[in-house]
């Protein structure tokens, strides 16, 4: 497989079998979409399944007045759109490209055929669904049990990865805007900005280029528990 984007996406899904990987590549159609494009429309009736090869998307619900209610964010190596294919019901949410994206697209019948023929693909989908249920449950708990600053601490920790240079610290390589972070935790931009500025003032968060560094994740976790 020569395409690096395909290789990284399939690695992220933990699909290692060569035949399964090749079958996905050969069956899917490749599609490029520009940032701000709606990929899936809420209440739409179709069964296409998408693998995000490059870029990022956000998952939102649209209220009656058209306001976006943030649900999730997906990066490269994520499958989405599978629920409509599995249930045969209309789309329950809107998925919008946050950046320019490259997608691999399969119709529902082809996706089911691949799962029947290649067990690794079915296992990968099961893991995705289990992780989404876990994340949704965790967010529901945080929304009901934590203050707005506590939810911001939790989201920063969830978005971060261990730093390469210092494993006692964590890094968010693509730092969110204050508006995006506020949407993620269901609070205002003003509260989010004030909380992040306070962490920076206390030396617990550092900004560099387009990244955030969490200087003392253990302390931040304790602050989260106390909030």
C-alpha cells in the first residue's frame, strides 16, 4: 500500500490483515471536501459509511433555530456514518468538515460485505462503537457533576497526549480555539477564556505556536476531581 494516509488510517483502526486492508482500499471511493462543507446532514436518509483519511470533522446536533450543539470531534483514522447503515434510520446528527478533508466512502451494502468477509473490520467497528458509548457516558457525567472549569480541565486532559520531550507533561498538538473548547464542554467562550488564562497564569498551561502544553497534568487532574 503506497498511500501514507490510508496506511495511517488503517493502523489507527488496528486493521492489520493485508487482505482486509487491500479490500477496503479497492472498495472505497475517495472524496475530497473543503473546510466548512457539510458531509452528513441531520435527518438525511442514506447509508454511506466514511473513513476519514486526512483532516478533521465536528459532529453536531442542529436545534430548531439552527443552533449547533457540539457532540464530538473526529480526526484522521476515524469511521463515521455507520449508525445509519446499521439501523436503516435517518441520520441523527450533522457532520461538518473543520478542515479540508480526504474521505474514503463506502455504501452500506459494500461495508457490510467487507465486515462479513473480513472479521478485523467488524472488530474495528465494534471497538469504535464501544469507545463512543464510553465517551458519551463520561461527558454526560461531567455535564451533570462538574463545574464549567472542571469540564474544561477534563477536556484539555482528554485532548492531550504525552509529550515527546517530557513524559510527565502532556501536549495538545492542535490547540482548540476558545469557541471550539467552549462548545465541547457546553459553556461560554468568556468562561473558557478566563479558565485557560488562569491556568496559564498559574504556570499549568503553556501556549506555543498552535499547541498547548499541560505542565502538571497530575495537579490538573486533582483540580478536576475537586471541582
